[in-house]
């Protein structure tokens, strides 16, 4: 039997082409699968980033709301604290009304003196000086009210009184520290400075 070389060449060529086609098909399928994975991966990543972005935006808005709420709360608490402080002073003065009246002071007529030293003429620039003042028959009494008086309170009141005297251009008849409780060392210091102390209890 004679071998048909032309026929054999055609068969081999088709086989090679078929093999190549299968390989290319596999390669194409692999590339397609890889592209699908990449696309899904990017889509998942973008979706996650978008969700994170939305969450971040929500967190930022929440943070802004909380910041605003905290600011409003601080203002409210500050206002409440100031009102409570004034009420406390009045309550303490009323509590020791008898002792004050014995010293010639009517608690209801004690006024708050407030001075801001804008240019630092009497103390420090911008310092705010506050003290309770009672004036009667030409005499000036300076009063400091504390729920609990410590040594630092006595020292500052004495220093502050000197500043107020310079501001008003007159000498105080008497410095009076009124406290529900007073530290023992604070009481001793007040006595050393010639200050009058009205108190409920001494704390050792």
C-alpha cells in the first residue's frame, strides 16, 4: 500500500491546528476566568470602599452633631454653674445671717463687685476681679463666701481685697470670710491676716 504523504501532511496539520485551537481555547477560558475574578474583586473592593465612604460620612455627621451637642451642654452647664454659685452664696449668707448682722452687715444688701483689669493697671492684664461688697454708713466691708474654705482661698481673698481697695480708692473696714467649712490652717491664716471668719465647722 502506497503512503499518501500529502494526505498525511493534511491530517497532521489539522491535528496541530486543532491542538493549538484547544490550547488557545483553554488559554482564553483561563483569561476569561481570571478577568471575571479580577472584575468581581474590583467590584467588591469598590463596593466596600463606597460603603466605608458612606459610613465615614455618617460618622463625620454624627461627630459634628456630638461636637455641637457637647458645646451646647458646656454652655448650659456653665450657665447653670454660675447661677448655682450665686444661689449658693446667697444661701450661705442667709445661713449665717445672725452672725453677719452682729457685725453690722445685712446679708440682703451684699452686692457683687466685678472688675476686669483690661490694661493690667491694678493686677494682671485682662484679669477679672470678683468680690462681695457691703457698704453702710460710709464703711465698706469685703466678703468672701465659700462652701469650703482652704488656705489658698484665704490668701487669694486677702490679695484680692488689696486690689479692690486700690480700684475703689478706699480702705475696707473689715474682711470677712464666710464658709460652711474651713480648713484649720486656713482659719489660722485668716486670723494672722486680721480677717474675720464666720464658719460652721473646722476641718482638721
